[in-house]
């Protein structure tokens, strides 16, 4: 059953169409404090603690960070990172020294202790506000140290550190691919550790309800009902509906609609098929019915959504060309 859930994760990550970046390599010692502003929609900041310790403040929540921890911000929430020792006057903390090493910016604050070694980056999603992130808390922490199921995650983080510290030819391409893989491994670790309620990750962590996610992903055009999904999971209709709502934060049929809409959005973004064909693949008998459902979900019709995607790609290509 775990293998089936991982197939679902692959498909859901494809819908996200993430691009990963690593922007900063930080070495902070002594007493320090860094404020991080809220990120734009569809941008998920992350921090990888390579060594040392620190604290993170997200709203009213405070977390202690240790080597091997990865922090992920599903909604791009503003947050503060600081040393374990607090300054009596926050204005007295030293501003970081910066240096671009050809791949990313190195930031350092000298001090009288070992300090912290940290990589900071961002996941940029093709579909902001996706169901995979909806209902998740402002911050997620994955502690990779001493977790056997995180061995590959630790290895990937080690590769990212090596590429960041001594950039070689092709380092930008390598680290971009590694950071994209990092998101999938982080989500896998979150599924394994459980405790992330009101999300599709919670469904995928449940041995029985994961079957419903697999089934809808495999056949989105099927006329799914609560009864048929309960049969897939081999539980009673009442038990299935109650448990599904507890874990996901929505009803089974709301989930089916959400999944269909986000699959349709990805297909529209690929720009290879007609809206009518995409609607049929996602369970809608007519293009008009598909258009109404799509507009109710995204606020714009399929045609306008596709056009906006083309314009974003053209703008990104022009920006890349200008930077080159």
C-alpha cells in the first residue's frame, strides 16, 4: 500500500510542476536575527540546517532547529530566524556580509561560537494554491537526523551542500534538479511521519484511504460516488465519509472535483489538447459543463487560464533571455 501512495505522490508533484532554487548559503555565528518577508503566491521558501542550531518564529509558533532539520513554508509565510542566544536589543545584531560565489550568495556573520550552517532556497510552483498544500500549517519541519527513512534525503542535502560550496561547471543545473527532487522527498517524509491533518498528505498516510487517492488519480473520468470510493477502500460508506472528512478537511466528492480541476489545469498549461478533450478526460460530458466547473473553481474559464499560462511562459522566457 505504501508503494501505491508513492505513485499518487508522483502524480501530484507533476501537477505542481515545481522548479527549485537554492539562493543563499549562510554561516551565522554569535547573536544574529534575520527577518524573512512573506513570499509571493506559489513560492515556498525552505531552509536546510546543515550544522549548528537556531530558532524559527512563525507567527506565535517557535521552533528549535538542529542539524539535519528542513523547514518548509507551504504558504510562503513571513518568519524570523535567530540564534539560540537572544540579543537584548535586536538592533544591535550584526548585518551579514555577502559574497556571490558564482552560483549563489554566501552570507556570513562572525561570532565567538560555531554558529549555524544553512542553505536557503525556494520552490516555485506551476499551480499556486494547489490541493497538495491547502490546509497545511504555516510551517512544516522534517527532522532528517537519525531517521532511517530519510537516508536518501540526507544524501541529497549533502550533494546540494557540495555543489554550493565549490561550484563547478554545470552546478546551477545540478543544484536546480536536486532542489526539485528535494520537494518530493520532503513530502514523502511528511507522509511517513504523519501528523499533517486536513490535507491530501494525511489521506496518503492512511493505508486504506490512500486507495481512494490512487483510484481517482488513475481514473478521474469515472463517475465516482461516496459509495464507490468506500468500496475501493473496503470500508463502510459512513466510516469512509467520516474518516475522509477528518483527514482531508473536505468531503470525498469535493476532493474528486478538486483533483479533476487541478489535473485539467495542468493539461491546459501543457497546451497540447483542446479544452473539450481535457474536460472529457476529467469526467465532464460536455465542454460547457467543464467550462462552468473550471470557472467556479479557478475564477476564470479554461481559455483565459490557458492564455494566462502562455503569457507567463513568454514573460519568463524573455526574462531568462535578458539575464543571459
